[in-house]
C-alpha cells in the first residue's frame, strides 16, 4: 500500500541516460500538457526537476545548514535509540539492524540476551551493507536493506540459512542472495546458493532446505507479473539448478494484484497455501497440509482445496486452528449467529476445510468504540491489541489444543484497562515455538520508547525493563489532549493535539495537522523525536486526526471512505481544521496540513477543495497520488483500485470529484479538458481569471522521490508544473518542489537524506506560518 505512514542529490543528469530499468508508462491522455513529466528518467524531466530543486533551496534555504537538520540527523544517528532485537535459532543469538553516522546504509548484527541487558552490549557484525560492492544492475549508488527470510525446519532445525533482500537505491524492487548464518557469508550460486541479482518485485521463501518458492519477473519482460507489477507466476526452484529450470506450481490472473504460494511450520503443524490476491481486500485461497516438506512442491500428492471462507477475510493459523478476521458480516455454515465486520473467529483447521463451523470460537467482536488493531501469538497464547477510542487495551486468549480457546484476560482495574491518552503499547512474541515470552514496547507522543521483557502467562503484568530511550527533545511543559470534531454528516472524528499546557487560546499558534485516512491504517500515538525537535521545540502544535478511511474503528471506519465515499475522509479533515479554529487553538494563516502517499492525495484535496483551501495557510504534500485518471496505469497503481476505483470505467464519475490534479486544472483554474463533467467551468484564461477570485492555493511544498516505484513521481511533478505555469501568480503565491533521487516510497535512502527532507519541510512550515519572523 502507499506509504503513510532527505544531503542534496547527485546531479540528475547522470541518471538520464540509464532508462532501461524503468518500465515505460502507458501513453497519457493527449489532453494533458504535462504528461511528459511521467518519463521518470527522461533528460528533459530531470532538468526540470533539478531546476525546481534549486528554486526550493533558494526560497527556503539550505536545510543542511540549519540547526533543525543537525538535530534531526543526530537523533536518527543516535546510539541512544533502542535497538530492537529478534531471536533467531536456538544458540542464544538476538539480531538487530542498525544505522548511524558510521553505518550509513546499516549493519545487521547480533548479541546475546545477557549482553543486551547491559548498558553497552557487545555486538558482532553479521552483514555490513556499506561494505558491500555497489549495485551494478541499476543506476543506484547504494544498497538499501529490505528484509530477510529464514529457513525454518521446525523443532531441531539448524536455522543456518537466510534469504537476504537488498534494494538498489531504496525502491520496492530488490535483489536476493542466500546467506550462511553459521559462517556469516553469502553463498555464491557456484556453491549452490540461491541468487536473484536482477532487481524486481519478488516474493521468495524457503519451502525446504533445498527448495524455495519464488515469484518474480522471470524473463525480465514483465510477462510473469500482474498489471500491478507484482509476481503472477510462482515456481519451485531446487538448489543447484538454474532458475530457468524452476517448475511452475501456481499462476494467478493478469488482472490480479499478485499470486503467491507459501509453506510454513506452525507450532507442530505444516501448512501450505496458494493465494490469488484479486484486489487489495479480496483473495482466493487454497490449502493443503503435507506431512512435512521433504517432497518437492510439484511432486507433493496432497491436493490443494479451496478454503471455504469469504473472499475478503484475513486468514491465519495458530497450530491446528484457523483464525478468521472478517471485513464484512458473515454467518458461517453450521452457525446460527451472524458475526459483524471486524470480528475475529477461531475454528479447527480440519473442520474449516470441511466447511464445518459448528465449533467456532468468537475471540473478538467489535463495538461502536472498540476495534481489533493487531494480534500476536506465543506458544500457547494469542494476544489481541484492541483500540477503544484510539486507546490501546490488551486481551489474552490461551489455546488448549483441539480447537479449544480460553479467555484469560484479567478484569480491568477501577481506572480501566486502556493506556493513557497519547500513549500506546505493543507486544510481539519472542520465540513462539518454545515459550510464551513477549517483547512489550511502550511509548507515546511525549513518552520515549521503553522495551520490556514480558510473558503472556500473567497477562504481561510482571515485566523486566530491558532498555529505555532517553528523552530526545524537550517535552517539559507539553501535554496531549484528545478531542472529537463533528464531520459534515454528524460523525464524531477523534484527534490528538500535542501542545504546551499553557498555550494561549488566541488563534496565533502555528499548527500542523497530520492525517492519512486510507487502507485501514491507524494513526496511533508514537514517540517521534524528529517531530519534537523539528516542530514542537520551535513552538509548533502537532495534531493527529483519526479520519475515516483508516482503521481506528475497524473495517466499518475504513469502508466509510472507500471509493465513492472518499470525500468523507476529506470532510473529516475539514471538520478537524474547523474545530481547531473554533477552539481558538489556531487560525487559517497559522494552520498547515501534511500527509504522504494516500495522505498526499488528502493534502492535494485540501489545497483544491473550496472549503478546505480556505482553512489552511500552508501544506506539505509528500510522495502523493494526485492524478486519479492516470494512477492505475502508473507503477503499482493498479493494485489500489479496490481502495479508490477504476478510472477507466464509469467509476471515473466519482473519482473525478477528488482527483486533485483535475480539480486544480479544471475546477480551480477553469482550464478546458475533454474529461470535464457537464457544468464544470471551462473557457481558458478568462475562466482561470474568474477562478482566481474564488480560489487561492495555500503556500505548498511538494516532496517526492525519483526512485519511488510505488507512487509515480509524475503525480507531484505534473501538479507542480500546472501550479507554476497555469495558475495566476496571485492564485498560487508560493509553490515549491523537492525531488530526491533515491529512497523509494519512503522518500530517502539513508539518515542524511531523511534529515534533509524533514528539516526542509519544517523550515518551509516555519516561514510559511511565520514562526521565526522570516516568511515566504
């Protein structure tokens, strides 16, 4: 899904010649005069980008010369950060991936739990990403760590092999190499190691020691990928054989998002699935239960059978039990009860495959205030993270085997079971094959991270504090409030305000409103030292709005802003902004909005919608979607049509109403276009001049990444080009643009780039809202 949720780049001209690895986009509508900016690495495009970057730095100043940059970089590189650790194997080693000023691209390292408990753990480097030879298969200059996948052979397994995924430059596409965890060295293909040197959007995982299941761009021509650019064909690849001899075991449809086959061991049971991800929220799944994985996938005699559950459930296992999380209401076969969307059900896996749900156990049912946020399983316990009006509560279930579950959640205290406003708690299992130990993390907007060792057996009550992050910004005198705004249709929208306790309610406070509102992603409290050092310390107020489209109240909250209802989320942002002004916390000249990716679409609407554009004085629009007529034809955009709609059908009628690029050009500026709806103003410059009287764009900064292979940089480029070239100067008085040449969808590939991008954003906001005296 799109990101929620930068030193200056090398010369862009060096990238212009190398375009072979960037797939061409389908031709744009000839009616779009800025379509040429979709040519990601085109020489003319990169010259345009370089010019805009220079203009941005000239207007805002060099971020690298500011105290904000130095503070944020020192925070990102700080050795006081808590290094989260993951146990691998049975030899007492705990692993961590770490970046700092010395290890710019990062190191994968290990230590023991005993050493980790100390103030200065003794780390042993396993992989030094900075020391690796630079990429040779792409135009990128650096490797960016993506992930690892381990060989899990169940009890007695050696845990001695891993598949390491590294991305050239930080894009979603990555390469894969097999790694020897004992000798701590990559296994070359000549020695039988699995290797995929060509960067692609790949899914790969072990099925057995000498077999992996892999989906990738096998021929390099996209034939084995879906329209969304993800694997469509899955093959069984045996060790010591060339990839060209791998055997196809599963295929999806061209229009699917992706196809996958995967196998794993779970608490004494072997599971293997095939899955077609048809849309972002629907899939078809098949299952078989081999005795083990010693027989290669193509030769396994156990047959795959369809899993008889609705297409939109999230389906997992716990030992021999199925866990079924509902997105819509469902009455399972053999049940008399209909369960609402957002429920979590459990049933014996063998019975589920017979469509027998007579022994179903209800692990969670949502209420108007409570939703299931996440779940984590230890050896015997399933721990549910539940949100009650965006405040976390943990609930505990113990598995007794044979499909029997027991609710062992302790009754709440008199103060209630939820954490304090503005704080959060999360848990994850340490080694579920062995015991019920858990990592427990606490933090909050003003509370630095704390990592504790806990156990599900006592409900994580008795804990051992392992690490505490020191305060990284001055929070003395700050406080957190939670308020509820009333949206246009009467829905109550929760939002958090981080501000000074003695803040004057006189409308003069520079306020930054952040929201996302998509893909059922919740915006929960967390400690962001960058926000503290970059924004709160300079006197700014930070607001987090939990708008519809997110997951704060479960599937119903998300579905309330899907497709033709997208405007509901935008109305929610407008309601929060209006509420902030009504409370006299801020005023239009002092209020800014920020958002990235799907949140960038929100910001695009805030600067073009008639009501919203009058509420905000400034905006920061990061890696955004903006042209909803073209989005499904650009990079991974086709995979999001279940969220937004298909612009090539009659769904364009509602998409047009929140496609920020078209709203700008045709509604705000009055420019003609053949896709205009009846009644939309048109008429060229005369209409644009008339539009100027009713619309003024807030001061705005756009940021994106050349290497973002999820959301196309053309969205931001075209929007900015239109604002600069087609809007009367008085209608768009301040439009700035910054494009980083690395970093993928996150916008940055290392800490210096991250610090650069964020300090640029905060310096822009400082000047746009008039905090430090200087203005834009």
